[in-house]
């Protein structure tokens, strides 16, 4: 038997970014795109502890603003 959401359509299943398992991507899943609260909190904790970082091109420590020719 297939599950259907409130609109009668078959729910979209995506890969949970936390555990790699299946996750229902619909308004019935308050943790989407995660499969559950545990995976969502684990991801939030990784961001809070700065395990995930966005790369930046910061100037070297010995130059206040970097090379002006490159800007």
C-alpha cells in the first residue's frame, strides 16, 4: 500500500542529509529535509560548533587589506 499526503499525491522521498536514509519531503514532516529530530539537531550542532565552514579569501595576516592590485 502506498502512502499519500493530504492532497492525495504520493509523497516525495529524498535522502536525509544527516544519515543518508529516506526522508519524506512534505509538510507532514516538520524536520524536512531531515528524517527526524535527531538528524536535524546533529546538523545544527555541527554548524554551531563550526564544523561546517564557508571558505573565504581572507587577506594574509601580515597585510591589513590584502594586495590592492588584486581587488
